[in-house]
C-alpha cells in the first residue's frame, strides 16, 4: 500500500465517524487528539448500513463549523470504503477512536485488529471520552431532541439549532 508523504515530519491522525450529529464528546476527542498529532483529519463516513438524520452536506457543514477554530490543524473530509485505505492515502500514522465505556472496547478492538491486518503501518489510538461527555452519543442526542428535550450542553449551539429545525413540530390547531 502506498503511503502519502506530502507532509514530512507531521504526525497525522484520522478520526472517523458518521457524526450524525457532531457532539461535544466528539469535539473533546478531536481536541485531545490534537495534543498527540500535528493534524487530525475528521473522516466523515458514508455508511450504507445507516440512515442518517442529516444529509452528508449538512453533517459536513456542522462539522466544519464545529472545528473551524482549529484550522489548519483539523480538516473534514468525506470517506467511504475501507477506512485504513483512506488513512494510508492521507499519510496518517494512526486512526483515533473514542471510547465511552468498556462495552465499546470489544467492537473497537476487533476493528483495530482488522485494520492492523490490512495495513501494519497504521496504529489505532484509543482516547477515553472525558467524564463530562461519557454518556453522550449522537443517537441519544437525537432521541432527546426528537422529544423536545434540552441538548444545549451536549452539542455546539449551531447543531442545537439544526436539531430544533429538523424536529420542529407543526403548531397545534387553534381550539374553537
């Protein structure tokens, strides 16, 4: 497999996900990955096995707005297919994965082993989600927002607005 060498000396990591939507837990992982790597490429995954709430363009826009303060150290790029191949094309040394609970580890460990088999030059780095965000997932955020709950502390403000717009309930009919 050919590895990109366009950034000599730079340590690049890929952080993949569907980010439907991006949460403060995701942003915590990105911030901490930047302490370990010179550049983090947020790989916005196209997963045919999932039906996202937000379109690819909407997710990309929310992600880009969420990481704009970290430019040029954080890039957002779409990807589909084998993640390890995407990482190799970008010259990444590692794939960053966030862990919330021990239950995440079994699946993540299997993925890391397969990625290692496919490309032994790319490591998997696990970062524990900060305690403040350990219970957050995109699915939970969507469920809370869908039922009118407050997600203000769980996602950036522009994502909160997008969720509110997506789940906007029509006004109740006037009572005669």
